[in-house]
């Protein structure tokens, strides 16, 4: 298991021990369980109905190919998790957020797809394309496992082309969210269910821990917007991930900052107050600092 585990089947097993982030003191830089027993009369919404095939040109090998993307406005948002993972009805759009050239393995989040410097093109050709085993180009949907592989390819590309911390962090964040969708969609009746849930959760955790590290670095060294999010959203996200990974001091500082801001909207305030409760609960356990030592509690 590891961030880049699974790339062996794409010919890139040699990349799985690459380091994600430079040291900070160096220079800054399953298939959804198809329910067969649905009544025949009810027309089923198919994943394909949400998707379109988009033409792309690869900036590394110059070949044309088609990639699957979610039609604008088609998927309905029904909520968000505490760490802002969006929940959609009928489809997991995260599966379609990576563009990957099926011929050479050049890949990135679709929002970052585009031109490469000469140097990056050379590096991707040498480190990625040379060993990449071409994959089937014309698919109607991606399975969770195919989608996870695409994120791993995007991450491998981001590492070899020395992308910004924010780009690497965002790949890790979305991959972590995707893995959560994957384990939530696994079939309880499958004999391997427990093993697969445990493995998928563990990989989710690994991606999100790396997302947190990258977001903290990016927040300190890059100009906003980070990953297309405003400062307040990034601060909230860092706080939420910090709570998950029990970095309560970091979380408390950010929650205090959010709650002290005049610009905070009511939705964000509610979310920040939930985090504050969580921090206070964790801190009130025996052996933790007393409540009144906490930097949270400066709301308004
Ligand atoms: Zn290519």
C-alpha cells in the first residue's frame, strides 16, 4: 500500500517510492455496487448519462484522445462532508476529474491540464512515458479502481514535473475523497468486504495526511487562491483535516481565526463551530490541557 501503489500494472512500478514533497527547508515548490435486483419498470439513471467525451491533445506526446468528463450542471449536489468532500446524487464526479493521455501516461487534474515547459515535457517522457503501458482509450465510465489509478498517475506526473505544493496537495485531497466514496460504495455481502474497506480507508488516510501537509505548505508559500479556493475555505479545510489527524493546536488556531473574522458567512461559521466543539471534546479527555488554555473561544 502507498500513495502510488497500483502503478505497477501501468508499467510504472519503479515510481512508487518517489517522495511527494521536497523538505520544507529546501527551495519552496470497485465499481459502484450495481444493484441487479432493481425493479425492471423503474428507469435507472445510468452513470453514462452524466458524462460526455471531451477531445484533448496531449502536451507531452501531441496525440489526440478523448477523455470522460461530467456534463455541466447535470450532477446534483446533495451535501458535503466535514472536510468539504462534495456528495452527489447518482454519480461520483471525482472519478472524472483527472485527464490522462492513454498513450503516454501524461496526467493531471483536468483543471491543470495544458501546456508544459520543455523541461517538464522531457522529464515526463523520460520518467513516465517511456515505461507506461497504454490503456484502453475509449471507455463509457471509469471504475473506482481505474479512477484511483488516474489520480496516482496525476500525482506521479506532478512529482516528476515538480508541480507546486498546492497542485500536489489538491490531487491528494481529491484522491482521498474519492477513496472514501469507494469504500462507502463497496458491497457489504462481498466476502472480501472487511479487508477491502480497511485497505481503502487506510489509503484514504494516507492521501489526506499528505493533502494536509501540502495545503499547510502551500498556504505558507503560495499566493491565493490555493487550489481555486478562497483563504477562508483553505483555512477551514486545513482545520478540518487537522482535527481528523489530531493536530489540535493547528486546528484551534485556524478555528479561532475563522470565528474572529467579520467576513465569515453563516454556513462557514456553523462548520467552524462544529470543529470547535470537536476540539474542545478531544481536549477535555484526561491528560489533555484544560479547556481554558485553548486558543479557541474568541468567537465574535
Ligand atoms: Zn501523451
